C-alpha cells in the first residue's frame, strides 16, 4: 500500500513539475502594457497598451528572380537598449528567449509609414533586397508566441515614424530566419 501511495505522490509531483515547465514567465516590462490573454497550451501571450520605443527597422523584399523586388516580405524591428527594458520577453517556460527582433505586421504598411507611400512603392519594386531605417515605433498590440520551434515576438497594431534622433542602436545585418 505504501508503494502505491509513493507512486501516486510521485505522479502528482511530476505533473506539477511539467505544468511549471509549461508556464511562461516574463521579464520586467513597462506598466503601460497589460497581459490580455495567455494560452499555456500554445505558449502564447498577448499584451495591449501603448509603448513608444526606438530602434532599427529592417525591411526584406521579395525577389522576383530577375534582380527586381516584388513587395515586402518582412518588417523586423530591433529595439535600442533602453527600449528592451520596456518590452516583455519570455525568461522561463517553453522556448524562453530574449527579443532578437519584433516582427511588425502588415509589413507593407510599416514601410509606408517609415518612408512614405511613393518611396515605399519605389523601394519595394527596386533592386535592393533589404533596407533599414532608424525609427520610433508605438506598439499597441504585442504577442509572444512560438514559430518555427523558437520564441517569436510580433505586433499587428503599431505605428512607425522616422526617428529624428540617433539612438543607442547597433546597425548590423538584418535579422533573418525564424
């Protein structure tokens, strides 16, 4: 009888440990963001609020194969050092990882906001496969989820504006991959 009790206790303890491993924990972040939804099974959390951050926005264009581009594939925002502290990142749980970049969607609209409609059309159908701009981004909807078996951060409700000031940003290669 004692073995059965120990076995049941072990199962309960194991189940709690697994549940704790599934729970996401977040870094400290601005009180201007509120956790609106949390799906432990999908390891997805959505935040809402309004935070203005600064950094570099990288645009990658779709190559037609003839040396010309055909629209925007991705808009990936890399916050400056001060802005990282304002944004929640997953520090424990499945695929815990710091923010490498935040995907801003829809990418075409982000490009128009960053450079203007005419310049966006010229760039997205030009010959450069990517560009980058120092920007100010107001994020109102922010999500941490899992994509391609890694932690991903993205926003579907942001406003982008060119930044008149240089911020503490390191402009390097565009973030690639999942």
